[in-house]
């Protein structure tokens, strides 16, 4: 299973979901689904923007859980 770690990264950086959504400049609904692992896909553009906003690498956001 692929797991998206955005919530954990936000906690590590003491940032809120509101801060993330505002900086991502996207819709709250779609970003909320991404943060809560309720999505089936992610655009590379969205992943790149999330990496820029969170100052991390794609491997920090995406984890595989067996």
C-alpha cells in the first residue's frame, strides 16, 4: 500500500493543514483527500508543488507500507 505522509511532515515542521492548503494554492477538498490518504492518484505537478512547499523530496512524502 502506498501511504502519503503529508500530515506527519506538517507535524514535524509545526505547520497546519490550513498553511499547507494556502501555500499549495489548490482546492481544500482535493488536498484534504491527499492528506488523509483518500485519493487514488496524484499528479506529478502536485507532488512537485508539495515538495517545494514542504521543502522535502518525493521519497519523504510517499512511503510503501507492506
